[in-house]
C-alpha cells in the first residue's frame, strides 16, 4: 500500500479525491496519522503484533491512581499530600491521576531527553516538582512493555546497526500537508529515511526565505532588555518582513526550518 501521513481526515479525503480525479481511481492507499505511523515503525523493530501501549494515558491513569495512594506519604510528595488532604475522595485522586497521565504522555513526545535523565536517576527542577521523577520511575518499574522513548531508542539503534527489518516497512512514505511535527517525530522519520524513501510536501505561505524575520513585539522586547533603542536594529540586522508571517507564523517557521 502507498502510505501517506496526514494530520486530519479532511486532508485524507481531499488527497484521495484528487488522486481519483487525476488517475481515474484511488485504491490501496493508507492514510495514518503521525502517531499511528510511528507505532507501525516501532512494531517493525519488535516484529510483534499490534498491541496497545501500556503507557497510553487511558491505560496508565488507574495505575497512577494506585501509586498516589501508596506513595503520597513519602518525602517529596508533600505538595500532593496537601492537595489531596483538602478533599480526600477517590474522584479527586482519579482526576489528579488523569492530569498526571496526560502530562507524562506529553513529556514522552516533547521532553524525551528529560525522561531519559529521570530514568537515569536524576531529579531536576523545583523541589515541589520532584515528585514527578519519583512517580515516573515507580510507574516504569511496574508497567510492562516499553514506552515511546524506549521504543524510539530501539528503532534508532536498529537503523544505525542495520538490524532493522526493512521488509516490515513500506518502501515509500509521504508526509503530505503536515503543518507541524514535534522533534520526536521528525528525528524518527529522518532516521527511517536511511532505509526507505521519505517524501515531504509542506505548505509554505511564502516563496522567499523567511526564517529570519522577527515580529515588532520581539524587537521591542530586545530593545527593553538592551536599553539601546537607536542602534539595536542596525547592529542585529533585524528583518521585519510580512507582519502576519512574523507574528503568527512562528510555529510553522520553526517546522520549515
């Protein structure tokens, strides 16, 4: 099957309709979302069947709920003790566990290096946040199977060593109209490009290079910090460019860059 990664079902429908219009038919095409594609790639390393991750927020919430009941009396959990003591009901503990599960899921995608440091035994950040590292390590110890960061590490190792089973992957992958991907996904796809063809179709709102333009607000902030209102712009060679691109396009600019 042709694999085209999209971010919405609307884009899937549009691409399939356009392919049918141009070619007369659209068939044998898969449109996975980025996370679903990564799961397929991780599965190629383990050569296993499709098994739901034990670290999905829905699966982990009740495990965290149990850990909160066990761990809250330990040193480092004082802030949680105080929060749960105000209204000691299971519903409040469940709501807190759900928030923590979502937070950990975000860390796995957007802060994989922090997860690695945490599992290495490092405790970082303000004292009232250090319970997160303690809770995460206990959660990993009690949860079967690898989480996303560990799965990606195994995939990258397999690509570097040449041990990845390329037959389990498509010959070609296309990212179509994806407006933004976290670095976690980008680095994984970049690694996979060593063993399969990767095509990227990006929507770019400007035909010129615009990664170095800055917004008026950013210029004013730098001026306030430096105190030099006259020569700052000349010294830094600031490019203002289009106001909409400068003020609203920061995320897209970083992604394209």
